[in-house]
C-alpha cells in the first residue's frame, strides 16, 4: 500500500513539473519584447518578399513565365536583366519590376506605341497642324507643295452671341472677317455678304449688307430674334459667305452650336470651310468612349442627338445610330441603337456598346452614322462622325487621343456630323 502511495505521489509531482514547464513556455511565447529602434535593420531585411528567400542562398523553387507584350509592357527590352525562358532570375526581375512600378503611377500616352500610332500630320486636313508639319519637312529648294481647295485656309469670321432672358431674345452680332483668301475667278473687284441660318424647326434666315471684298472686312451688324432659350440650345447657327460676281454663290461656310448660349455675351472666331458638295444636316451627336485594355475592348456610349431635321413630309420620321469598328483594314464589329422619334429636335438614347479589339497592338477607329427613317421604312444617312487618329475633325481626334492615353477614363464630347 505504501508503495502504491509513493508511486501516485511521484506521478503527481512529474505531472505538476510538466505543467509548470508548459506554462513557462507559453509565457515566454506570449511575452512582448520591449520597443527597440529599427536602426539595426538594414539592406534586404527591409523588403518583405526578399526576406522570405532561403537564408543559404538557394534558388527559389518556382519558375517565372515569359512576359508577354501588352499595353503596359510594350515591345522592346524594358527589363535588361530578364532572359527569356527558364533561366530568368526571380531576384533581378522582381527588383526591376518594383523600380518601374514605383517610378510610373499611371499609363501615359506614347505616340510610338503601335496601338496609339496615328500619324497625325499625315491625316489631319484641313487645319494648321498639317500645314505646319509640311513646312517643317526637309525638302529641296525646288520642291513645292500645292494645297487643294479643301486645304486652303479661307479665313475667319468673328461673331458675338448673347441671350436676353427677360425679353427672350437672342442677339447675334457679326463683327468682321479676317484673313480672307477667296478664289479670284478672274474678277477684279468682288463683293461679299453673309447669309445666316438658325436651324430651328422652322429655319430662320437673315442676311448682312453687301461689302467690297478685302482681306479684312468689318460688318458690325446685329440681328435680334425672339426665340425661347430651350429651342435655341437645340439649334445651330450656320453662316454662309456668298460672292456676287460673275453670279451669286456660296464659297465658304461655318457652323456654331448654340448649346452654350447664355445671358453673358460670348465671342467666337470661326474658321471658314468650303461648302459641302452634298446635302449635310447640321445635327450633333453626343458620344462617350472608354478604352478598357484589361478586357481588350472599347466602350462606346451613344448618349443623344440634337438639332435633328424636321420632316419635310407628313410621314412620321424617326432616328437611329449605327456604329462600326474598323481594325486591320476591315470592319470588325457593328452595333445599332433602337429607333426613336425626335422630341423638340432631340433624341436621348443613352445606349452602351462594347467592341472587342482584334489585337491590342493594332490601331482602330470608329465610324458612327446617324440615320433617319420614315414610316414607309425608307432610311437615309444624315451624316457621320469618324473617331480615330486619322479623322479630319480636330474634336474627334482630341477625344480619341484622350481615350487611348487614359485607359478606363470615360471621355464625352459633342460632334458635328460630316458628309456620309
């Protein structure tokens, strides 16, 4: 019996000693060390990923895949220490990539990239950019450049606009023309005047007095019309320069949207352009674009149209928009909005389309056409907007450049229609 009691005592003592050791170990494990300055932490120990590498210098047991060229990592060796294949070093690649990402926080537009390369100087016409580029080209003294009629600068016209809300009147002042450069047509002394059109449901026309043609001509004539502001903001002001010898004809024109009309007087200097040979309506399209390279697509929003033409017949007229994406010299995809009737010369679609890119490293463009359709299902193309680096409209080029230079940014703008 005594032996049994001694055995139990020894077992209890051993158990208690073991428990005390576990408690001491737990206390040591949970003990928080005192705060010490980090002066001793230097070098690679500051980098969390590099501190996790094997201490004896062994290679990391994984293989880095070969990088693929994309809009973030264009063609060319941006990683000098990176070798293709399985021989790439994880340490060198990580250090180079970390340094690159810390130095550049956003994607920047690069005209050298094949996706963004538009050869702007080769396509913009008319406009001063093309002419300035042509002048700066290296050419021999005997070489000469002849500008066509579409590229010749015809001059500018200065217009002042204001709206008197109390009287519901719009004031249009045609101030002057400057730098006029009209074809002579063999006439010694030409006479000119301006014909103005406000493109409301029922167009309102007015005309200036006739002046002798000079390079700079002052008019200073004001025209006042009683029209509602809401009606005017859906319209445009068309100015047509007319000559009288040997016969009366329109030699230049310009269009000004009245969307920003306000009580404060504003002044606009408009470039004169050759009149279109085809019948073009003066409607505008509100478009929004967004480049989404992660998904390999472009988002296009057809928001609205304004200044739509009224029907010249008793038949009901409706409108729709067709969008085509061009890439690698072919039409990649087509989309179309629903058909909608106009209200007060406006249509509100607010429809979104997604166009998948055939390749991220090939330039693309969008052709957006506005159609009208009568109740007998006859459709007519009223005009188009071409978004791309090769567009002839500066506003369209600006929107496309902004879209491609800033991925995931929604860029919206109003555009005048050009001839289909």
